[in-house]
């Protein structure tokens, strides 16, 4: 999650019990059914991708997957991006959160995009183990689809949902229709379709974002895999919501 001001010091650096072995491998699978799919990741190296300048090798390929440890040494943008820019497309991408870190003060997102509050109107926050990454569909954080452990599920479009200038129907469409995530440590599959300013997301076979209109969405841009969180320089521990994540089996179909 870029842009969040809700960083919490609650049990920072405490590793959740959901940590999983790092040795699980990803094998380049056959492309999705249908014609026109092109691999964006060859399972061997980062050919076709741009690692952040000064990254220090923290975005890497190991065991046939793109692996990230949330510790990029880049001074600016820490996200991994495709070299090519894309307009309208369908994207098949598999991901898994390797583990959670610490406890994050997590609110509950309601179907209209607002937060659940108590009788006094204060947002209810529950300390919960979390991990956090995302996919920028046209290169900018405004178009990010979240990958995380929040109750609403992954696929949520943070920046549009929180933009009070957007119409209610735009904000509501950015909230997942159902939480379709597999448990932390297991693989998940996104099928993301971007056409004009409309985004659809299917997670593990279930539609979670349906015809979300994103006004002002750029017409073209790279696909980016998001950095978030990282090591607290004072404690040497991971902050809550760090992007300890892997990706594999990435295919794209450009749409005319």
C-alpha cells in the first residue's frame, strides 16, 4: 500500500506463525486457455523487467519464481516494472505471500468503500497479521490492485476507493465483491482485464472487481509489482505489511 498513514507500532517486527518455507518452486506453466497469450516472465531471470536502480538484487529469480524480500536498496521507486508499456490487455499472474510481519491496525472496508465505525463514529481497527504488495496496472500507484490480508480480500483498488472526489459508484466498485484469497503461503491466481478506464479482476476463479471505472486512468504504462514496508532501521525488524512475496506464471494478452 503506497500512501498509507495508518502505520502502527503494534508489535512491530513480530513474525506471524504463518511463515512458510521459501523452497517452494514455480514451474513455467502452459499459458492460459485461448490464443494470444505471451509470457512476461521466463522462469529463469528478469529479462523484460526493470529492477529499481540500486536495488541490490532484492528483486530476484529463485526456484522459478520472482522473489522479493521487501529490502530493495533503491533510493526512489522500489517497484519492479516491465520494460514494455501496455494499453488494453488481459493479465494472468500467480502470487503468494510468503509470510506476515507484525500486527497492523486493520479497519474493515464496507461495500460502499467507507470504513466500519463504532457508535461514536470512530473507525474500528483490529491488530491483525498482515503482508502487503500489489500490481500497478498502468504503472502508477493510483491504479494499484492490492495484495494483502485485509478482510475485504485482494484486488481492492486503494487510491480510487479512498478518493473522496470520486462518485460513490466508482468508490464502491473498487471494493472486492468477495474475499477469494487462499491462506498466506499458498498460491493465488489473478486474471486482470484492463480496457480503457475499466478494470475487472478475477481471483482464484471468482470475480472480485467487476467493471470498475477508473476516471483518468492513463492510456498506457508498464505493469509494476509493488514494494511495500521493509526493515525498520532502528529495530532491524520488518514493519507490518511488508511485501514478502513471490510471483510466477505471468502471461499477457494484448487487446485490440
